[in-house]
């Protein structure tokens, strides 16, 4: 029966060819994702240490960061695009309409608004449409190296005076001085300002969780968890510390069903902390580890106490919800124009009179309604529901993560948060694919393509 054999051989050849194409695309996806991470981390290096005297070049670098999701899309243009999802089509039509709002000061506000409001959703939509092509063998290794550099640099910055070159910001002429708590700087790592490091710490949480599921060395995990605590305190940011602790708790509860792994890590964590404290004590705290952790904790504790006494902490927890429910703007249906509140747009093209009428604004939900009304905020809810339904992460865990992100993670107006939440979610989500054995997760992109 030569006909059957020919058909069989042809089918096998076609399958091998498709796998080769998928493997090639998988490598391209990995390369693009690494570029996304590296540029987001390194852009601050360029802005505050290399071109710190050039506002023009600094603005160009910031603009590249803003359009990075779109450059990522262009790099992977041969993949399936997310606009096959009907919700993406409707969302695109809505933001185009809102960008043309006649109340907007200029069309450039609207264009920048489109870039901001679509960025994160473009990234995550690409992932959902092409999940089988995403492999993280090399990406995880690079992420670990990047994380170690950021944490170590943060520790060094904390021990240096505020005037040191490592503690400078991208635009010191405008800000005049760096932020401090109790005389110690609030660390920024390689990022231009504080917000970038806060966003990085969110990604760091997801990286640790993914490494736990991928059975990375327990000692490495313990060291990274402890170092993460130190770095979170050294930021002087209560939200960073609370987010770090919250996600660790969600991780432990979610992975608690794997009792042996969690027990092993917790046991080694206790032993490791005991050994570090003992050795450090007999060495007379030669490396000032104890002093630095104590100083970081005391400064953080002092700021936390002050915040509670003044009511600021309670306000920061409640205001993201309160400002949405009790929105006081005069245009709650369709807002005053996309991009109207974006600092980059207002600095270059001016501020709308409607914003002056509204007054002070800060929270992301409030700004979304201010720009696009409750119509845009409703789509934000629908998109998060879409995100919940597409992720493979266990229900309670993803509900906790997404609810927290919905209220407190600024993925629209903080370009760093958009990238880092995207990267964190996809590396964690991939570890929950049922058809990929965790023991083989780090083998190769080829195995991921073959089994996905």
C-alpha cells in the first residue's frame, strides 16, 4: 500500500517541520522577553548615570520604555495577535473614541493615552495567544542574575550617603535631593526613581514563587527570600513591604499542599537564619549585616508608626477604593480625555483646564475615571475578569493576586509596573501548565514546545 506509506511519511515530515518552526519562534520569543526585561532594568542606568546631564536623551529613553510593549509586539509580529479576542476589539474602539474626546487639550495627550492604556494588555494578550511558544529556561537564569544585582546594589546604596553618585536620580535638578528615611536613602537600584524599584520587587516575588515550583535549590530560595525582606525594608515603602509579605503568604498557602517542599524550605530557613546570626555574632558583625537590617527595620517601623498616627496609612489603603466609589469629577461617564493626567503629556503639551477644576489626583482608578469615565473603568473590570479566566494559576491564588493588582498596582500610569507584572504573571502561570512536568520545566524550549 504505497499510498498509505507516502501519506504517513509526508505527515511525519510536516510535523517535524512545524516543530522546527515552533522551536525557532520559541527562541525568538525568549530573546524578545529577555530584551523586555533588560531594557526595563537598564534604562535607569542610562538616564541617571550615563546621560544624567541630558534631559533630551533621558526623555527619549523614557519614551522607548513607554512604547516597549509595542516594540515587543513588532518583534513578535509573526505570532498570533490578541486582537482576535473580541474584548480587545471593543477595548481598542473605546480608547480610540476616548482619545478623540474634544475636551482633551491636544491630540498628543490622546495618542500617549492610547499607548499607556493598551501597553499591559497588549503584552498579556500576546502571551495568551502564543503560550506554547513561551519557554523560560534562559529567561529564569537571567532574571536570577538581574535580581541578585538589584538586591546587592540596593544594599550598597543603603550604606552610602544620599549625595553619593550611586544614589542619584535621573533629574536631580528638578527634585534637588533623594528621598531618605531616618538619614538613610530609600534604595532605587538601577532605576531612575523609587517607583521602578517598587515594581521590580513585585516581579521578584513572582520569580521566587516560580523558582519554588521549578524545584530550584532550597538554599538559593532562602537566601533570595531573606535578601528580599531586607531590600523591601530598605525601600522605606510600606506598600512594597506589605506586597512582598502578602505574596509570600499567598505562595505558602497555595503551595502548602506540597507539604514536603514547604517543610523543607521552612526548616532550612530557620537553620540558615540561626547560622547567619551565630556566625555574624562571633565575627563581631564584621560585615554590618545585623546593623543594616536593624537600621532598615527601625527606619521602616518609624515611618509606619508615623503613618498610622497621622492617618496617612489608612488613607493610602482606603483611597484607591474610595476615590472610585465617591468620584467627584463633573464628567463621570466618558471623562475629560485619554492621557489627560499623564505627567509626560502635561509636562510637554500642557494641562487641561478640566484637571485644574478637578484638583489633586493620585490613584490609578481615580485617574482612569478622570480620563475615560466609568465607561473605561468598566472595561478595566472586564479585562481583569478576562485575565482571571485565562491564567492557569490556582483560583484562590490568582483571585488574590488580581484583586490586589486591580486595586494597588498601577499598570497603566507606571510603565515599569506594566512590564514587571506581565513578566511575573507569565513565568508563574507557565509552571501551572498541567501537561508540563515540573521536573522537566527547565530542560529546554524544545521540550516545552513539544508538550504544550
